C-alpha cells in the first residue's frame, strides 16, 4: 500500500515538473546584445546588424541583419528566419519566445565552427541567397593558469 502511494506521488511530481519545463519553453524571454561580436557578409563588414544571446548561452543566437531576424542554432547547424512581427523591442533587448520558431530551417551549407583564440568563429553559406555569413563571437579569456 505504501509503495503504491509513493509510486503515485512520484508520477505526479514528474508530470508537474515536465509541465513546468514545457511552460518555460513557451514563455518569451529577453535576448541581450552580444558585445564585441563581428559580422561579415560576403567578406564585407555588415552595416546594419546586431547579435543577441539569451542569458549567458551562446547557442542559439538571434541575428538582426538589415531588419531581418535569423535564429542561429550553431550546434545543430540550422538557421531559421523569424518574422519581425513576432519580436518585440524593449530598450536594447529583444523579447521573443522560442516556441515561435518556424518548422523549417533555411537551407545552409559549408558550416565551419572553430575557436580562434579570443573568439569562436563560425562561417556558413545561405544557399538560396548565396551569401556567406562569417560571425566572430568573443569568449572570456581563461586566465586561471596565469593567476595563482
């Protein structure tokens, strides 16, 4: 009898936890600008752009390029175009819910991701537009071996 009660309570707790996690994914979050990032399009500096990250995560990133919003999933090597109507500007931050991501990513090719010292660099080609995006994302310098 006690074992059955414990099993039922465990199942209820798991269901509540799973529901809370699903709800958190549906909630809109604030995307903050990434400082000191670099962007080149077709080997030329981009003119109107900004790069945003959610919290301290650097994957995914949200790229605003000439009024267009692209969700960059670097690890999965996918890019999604996000309608501007789904994104809210709040000061220098963007408010957007990942649940509004389109089902189908843009076609991309030639992904390279590497650590180039003080930054992570990733390059890719948007197939339909034949544009090459080159992004450098600074990462914190690891000085643990220097400081004693």
